C-alpha cells in the first residue's frame, strides 16, 4: 500500500518496477517476466470483475499487446502500471461492446449474475477475494471501475482519471461512493480496499 508514505517519497516498489520496465525494453526477458508477475494478479482481478469468465483470455491478449508495443512506451513504473490498465480497459470494453446491465456482471455457473451478499464481519477482517468480486460487481459500473483501478490495480487518483477519461473530482466521488456502498453491504468494519487488492488471487 502507498498510503502513509512521506510527501515526495518514491515507494521502493515503484523504483523496482521502473527498473524492470527499462530492462525489459532493452530485451531482458527476465525483467519482462518480473513485470508480468507483478502486474498480472491486479489486471486479472480487474478483468474478472469487468468481463467475468473471459478474464484470462483477455489478459493474455493484453500481455501480447504490451509485449509487442513495449519499446514504444515512455514513462516510469507507475506510468507503466497505468498504461497496462488502459490496454486492459480497452480490451475489456471491446469484448463487452454495448452489453446490457445484466451482462456487465460476471455470471455464475448457472448463467445468472453474481449478487452481493451481506458478510457482516464484526472482527474487521477483509472479505475474501471471491466475496469482494461479488460485492464490487454489484456496484454501478463507474463506481466499480473507480474502486478497482484505485485499489486492485493500485493506480493513484490522477492515473485513474486518465484511464477512465474523467475529471479527478469525479473519480474521487465515484471511489468514495463505491467504498461507502461496499462498506454497507459487507459490514461497517470490513476492510474492502484490502480485499480489492487481492482480487487477482486464484479462485
């Protein structure tokens, strides 16, 4: 998590990510593998909540495009994270097309959308990744995306606004409303942002 760092302090993971990007652009296959290991869980979590069962297929297409266009990328580690989110979002939107409200929510084995269930955790523990997916996919789409980009993909507010193509103030409001809805659905002390960060974990 990036919260709580001193102003102007660059997180060590961002420095390491930047280094891996530079090395991968110079043809270092091990560095590209590092980028994949670092970012795939977050991208997969984002895609599972936006396209459901097609997530792994789309993630593979995303990484093919990233590998093809990597040398054209200009930026640091956080910028690379934002770029991968842009690529993933575009692929997801292309797949979804003009989906109906029902198809925007990943369907369960029976073909019906997932619905959030109340998981009133009085101990303050975060919901599981699976429960978090159910909760987030029940949000209005824009709120769900803001929460996912901020807490699963771990973009900052400015990067999230660029990916969503919305003003920062709007993104801030969407995230706040989404987290408030999630807290009401999962229990007042549930650590929903923490669960969102684990959305890419295996089912």
